[in-house]
C-alpha cells in the first residue's frame, strides 16, 4: 500500500516513542512509504529549530528517513487547494506517488478528508483503519 507520512508524523516518529512510531513499525515492512524533498527538508529544518538537535544530528536523522522511504518526484504543479501552499505540495507529492493514504496531523489537510482519491487521516485514524 503506497502511503505518505507528512513531516509532522516523521517528527513524532523521530522524537517520541508513541502512536506514530508504533504505526511506522507496523507498516514499514509491507507498505511503500514515500517522502518528497519538501518533507525531508522540513524534517531536517524542524529537528534543529524546534527540537534543538545539532545540524549534524538533524542531518543524520533526515538521512535515516530518506533510507526508510521511496522518493517522490512531483509530476505536476500543486493545485491551490489549501490555505498554505506548502500543504498543496504535500498533496501533490501524495498524488504523484500514487498514494492511497496521506497520514498527517496538519488540520488544514485533515479538513479535506479526501483529495484525488487519497484518504487523509490522522495517525490514529490510519491505525484504526488497519486494525479493523
């Protein structure tokens, strides 16, 4: 199953031992997890700025994410759907990768619920959908 974790989900995976990390462990062996350059760049930037990691440590963690994911090349310009243009690029990445699910904690994306046949879910909602 092709899925895309938004940067906020990856940040939770990397910095806490909670729901997001359990979800990643549950899907990593049998799902194709995609990431765009935008997502990887945001992860590295926020690890330093928001979480206080050194530049080197942030780079190493971002490299770890890169190894855990399949790269996404955005095939077309993002549609202007969200209030934040960065969120439009996340939608474009999910579409370009052919994802069935976009997993995020971003409320601007979550209000859409679906986009171009892609279910947009919180990590908990996605975990619940897998369980039952």
